[in-house]
C-alpha cells in the first residue's frame, strides 16, 4: 500500500469513527424522540430494519461502484484463495493452511460459484449482519423495556466498526453475528436450534466463538439437550476432516503463535520493553478467563427468573469476550463484531439508568476500535511491542499515539467489563430490568 493511500485510509477511519462515536454518545444520553418511542413494535421493526439494510448496502454500493474501490484485507488475501483451493479439490488443514473453520472455505466456494468475485462473499456477510438484527431485537425484548431495546438498536446502527469491517472489509463476523443472534433468540425455548446455531459458528466461520460455550450452557433451561445439540454437529464435522487426514488443531496452534496489539501483553511490552514468556502469557489468560467464568457463572446460577437469567447470560458472554481480548496476546477489535449488539444493549441499559460512564467508555471503543489496527500497519509497520518501546523511549510521536490508544482501549474494556459484573451483582428482580428510563436534562421530545 502506497504512503498516500495508507494515509487516506487511516484518516478516513479516524474521521468516520470520531463522527459516529460522538453521535453514539449523544444517542446514549438522550431520551428517544416521543414520536419514535410511540411506534408499535411492528412499525419500529419494519422501519428500522429497512433503514439499517438500506444504509449498509448504500455504503457498499458507494465504495465499490461509485468510488470503484477494490476489495482488500482478508477478502483477497485469504477468503478467495482458500475458496478456490477447495474448488480444485484441496482439503483445508491437510493440503493448505487455514485459520478458519473446516467448512469456511467451502461456504465461500459456494458463493464464488454463484459469481466469482470477492464481492459475492462481502455481500453475503452484509446480508447476514442485516438478518441478525431482528433476532437481536427479539431476544432483548424478552429482558429489557422497549425504549432501551430501541436505543440499543440505534447504537448498533451507527457502530463504525460494524459498518466498516462488514460493509467494506467483508470480515466474516457478519455470519457469526447472525448465528450468535439466532442462538440467543432460541436459548429460552428451542435449545436444539440454539445449540446447533452456536456450533455452526465454529464449523462455518472460525473457532473463536467457542469461548461463549460455558456461558450459553448455564443460560439454557435444558442444559443436557442444549449441550448435545452443540457437541453432535461439532464432532461430526471435525471428525470427518480428521478421517481425511486433516490436522484440525493446526489453525489453533498457528493462531496461538501470533502476537498483535490491542491487548495488555502488548501494552506491557511497549511500556517496559520486556517480552513475557509463553508460560506466563498462557497462565495469565487461563487465570483471568477462569476468574471471569467463576464470577459470571455464579451470577447465572443465582437467577431464578427467566428474563434475569437471559440478561445475565448475555452480559456473561460479553465479559468473557472482553477478558479474552484484554489478556490474549492475539486480539483484534474486529472480534467485537461477533456480538456487538450485546455491548450496545448494555450501554443503553446503563444510560437509561443515569449511569454515564459506560456511554463514555463505549464512545472511546467506538473511536479507537477501527483505526487502531490500521495505525499499527501504517505508520508503525507492524512493530513488535519491544520495538515500539524503543520508539516510545526515543520520543517518537507515532509510538506515543499508539501507546495512548492502547491504554485508553484497555481501560475502556476493563471499565465496561467491571460495569457488567456490577449489574449482574445488583440485579434482584425482573422489575430491575424493565424499569423505565430515568429522566434526564438531555432529553428530546
């Protein structure tokens, strides 16, 4: 990528994120317009999903057909080449390296057979993200008051990371978001659908959503049935690839060797110049995630009311995601896209109760999540943490900016996770969930 193109891309990401982060902060703190809040559910759903779909497809159309941008990032680098490989009879993990789920390349190959262009995969991810919205809204209507649900939907509509990484980069988080939304929506009544949908996320896309398995398990009513619906398809698909001689764990091993910014180990290295041993990194990850699981599962088991149990399950999944992103040495803000609606719902819930710090931390995440990875690629040129430390000590401006962004992002993750744990601890009755928004001097009518 040329210097001018890299600079333009970085500036666009910063400006785009800053505008929508500021707008999100205003929406989080304002009460809904009277007319907007008085629509019935069908009117809201029809209008919101239509506008959501139109706006996201408009971003796609403007970028690729008006501005004539070419597909970039993972689309031409990984998705398309691996899809072409399976179209020629090659098997993932055995005949070529892949960091994705067993059937991911086969799914992309099916899309390329319809039209052999990276845009086929990109449009599919956009459609999956659009399709996830009604399921997210339907799930949260079971646990939160309607005004909070609608505010969460508005926050999701203007989330810069979701718009850019799905509509422009074509990241496969769109499909994960749909499968996660279906799994949550079906969790309370249709355990088989919920379990199968969750398992498809690491069968069709990537192994990452397996982190949500413990929280979802304790959120299900009939846990044995739910677990069986997760395990059976997983064993069937992964077992079939093992019978073909594929090393299904190779992707996990390869990913474990990669180190990226946007996490505490990288920030520690940037500040101290020290590289932590692998055993310390692995032990820290297990310890932090283990503590998060103990705290969240204990809260889940304490809930008797269904609405409380479902809400605590949603918060538990988000806490685990934030814990992994904080401590794992390979983290990427794009992972938030798997279930960003959960975070939007939490921020709306807090804001409607007059707690403003969550909306501030959410705005910081919205501001930094998109440009921080680009900043690492350029102008820093993928510097390891120890090299960034040397630049930081030398007073390099870009190094100082990167360290500041890392620290703000980590503090926001910590603050949001702590807020979720506090909410789980304070909840006592269903009335605590469905309480109407607090009056605010910032309201609009």
